[in-house]
């Protein structure tokens, strides 16, 4: 039984980074009229109430989305628009997860495939999109589901992979799944989120991708604290295979500004680099 619930962490600094990158990729995909498939291997509950007991327990959103004011971030207008679309009243109460953000971009002909193995979150996800015929929700293993869906019929696909990594084997399983999926669908865009709890594990994961033969991989990371084994997640990042050509330039300008906005310790840092060239 999976125990991880993203509702405890919704809207934190890791979500901010992940969803900014996601919005940039989605905006790139809708520039063409051709339909695309969105595949989310670890979808969570879809949307989160920041006043719930889970979110209120550690108030992680206070050091994430709550620190950003849209009037100071014109370059994040689309990101804030996706958040506002899930808040009927003025202010911020509900934070959209990746599936809810993606729904703001899917058009007629586009399809979404959402996987979530936690039974309670999976039920909420099904209820959220019950009336949307372009969305398929499954309680199966998302990494296995990914391999059954690529290449998509549309021949255009955006894949988001963001497990909790509460099981150490997740790192290896993520790499294996992406490597296998890429062999079947080399032109797809794959976005892999990761937490930095143990830097050695991330270095090993980066090394596997560097040696995999997969080309065109970019990496974006945001850290609030120096690496340590005593504080839990100190930073998080995204590795993107076949990224939009505008993504790195956008993030290179944005990440320094985000570091200043979210910094509390004076130890914040960022990475914005090409892991493997084209």
C-alpha cells in the first residue's frame, strides 16, 4: 500500500518549479494545431485544498506559491492563470496538481492519460474528471502504463513522471521506464521530476541518462538549502528530454529570480544546464 500523499506538500517550492516547467511545455505543444497526448504517470488527487488538515500541517505552500505575487511575475502569467482557473473566489485556496494544470491546455482532439495507485487519491482523480471524455484515469502502475501508451496515435506526446521516490528502487525504475519508452517513441517529450534528499542518488541518475545514448536532455534545479542527509528534501529538479527550444532560455532568466523570492537561509541555489546535447 502506498503511503505518500502529495496533499501534505502541495504548492511547495518543488511544485512551483515542476509546474512552471510543465506550463512552458504545454504552451509549446498547443502552438501546433495537431493533437497531442498528455501522460501523467503519478497524478495524485488532481487538486489540493491548502486549508485542509494535510496542507495545513506543515504549510509547505508558505515557502512556495504563497511567496509569489503575480503582479511581479509577468513572465509567469500563464502559470498564475492556471492556478486562478481553479480558484473561484479571490485569493489562493486551491492549488492545482499537474493533471488540473494540463486540463487548462487540452483542446478538442487532445487526450490525457492519468495514473494514480493510491486508492483515495485515485478516487478523487476519477471524480474530478468523470465528465471529461478526453481523460482516462487508471489505478494501474503509471510506469508500466506509459510503456503501453507509446507511441501515441497522435505521434505527439508529453510525459510527466514524478513519483514520490519513497521507495529507493523508484530511481532505477524511472530510468528503465524512460529508456524503454524512448526506444519506442524517440520524439516524445519526457519530463522527469526528482527530489534531492540524497545527492549521490541524483548523481547516479544523471549518470545513467548521460550514458544511455538518449540525446537532448536539459536539467533545471531549485534548491533552498545546501545538500544534507538530515533535513529531508533540500532541493528538487526536472530533467527534460526533447524540451521546447525556448525552455532553457526562459528558465535561465527565471531561476535566479525564483531563488531570490524563495530564499530564506541564504543557501539557495539553482542549476540550469544541458545534461546531454542534441
